């Protein structure tokens, strides 16, 4: 089944299920254009932490992530030191993966070396032209040529935890692509 009617009577992409936080995320965030270096850095960081886990886990932990990662302000995160790393490694409110924590700090340092607005312009330059809306979840890819290209460019620039699957998820969540299945109440909405 590709669509699901929620308790509020709205038809949504079936991946949302019955979780109220997933419904809110689907309706208010997923697939809406997101701009700005800080918001995109946050999204890149959270997508990296999600690798190998479910997105609902990240959504539930997102408030704590924001708290301990200084609101994902790149300048602040770039200044994190060994004491911050150890602090983060003991915080049960986030995903305690040293490689992902180090990648987030390293990625912040790369973002701070960019001009204001450069990360936003760079990432959005890989957004493909709007295509045909998927008729089913089976038509939604895990990666595309655009996510491959974005991943390759980010890796070449030194970013980590930015594989093609992760970047395609970022493209979906930031509205670079719109994968709301045909018939979803959000399909075609801005």
C-alpha cells in the first residue's frame, strides 16, 4: 500500500504510518524547500547521524541534538574540541557514534570556510528539474544521478557521511525533489 489515511482523515504517503511526529514531519517539513547554510548544515548532519537507523529515531532525538550541537550553528560546532567530543559521547539523548560526531564537527569547519550562502547555493545547484510524481513507493529511488553527483562533490570537498543514499534523503527532505506519492494530500503542494 502506497497511501494511508490518517486519523485526521488526510491521505499521506504510507511510510508515515501512525506516529504523530512522523505525520507532523511529513505534513510540515518533508519535501518543502529548505534554504540557508545553518538549516542545510543541520539537515546534512542529522541525515549523517541517521545512516543505518530509522528517521523517526532522529526526529525523536532532534531536540537534544539541537541543544548539544549549539543549534547546529556551524561556527559554534566548528569550535568543538576534545572535551566537547567526550561530552557528546556520554549523552544518551543523541546517537553516540564517534565517527559521526567527528564528521559533524569536521563538516562544520568546512562550512565555516565557505562564504555566507555558499553551502545553500552549492547544494541547491544539484537539485534536478522537477520530474514526474511517483505513482507508488516502488518508484521512489534510493539514489539518483543527482544525489550521486552531490555526494561526489561534497566528498571531494572533504565532507563526510554524505553518501549518495544519505544525500538523496536530504534532497527529499529539503524539497530539492518532491517524492510525495500521487494521491498524498501533500503531492503538488508548496
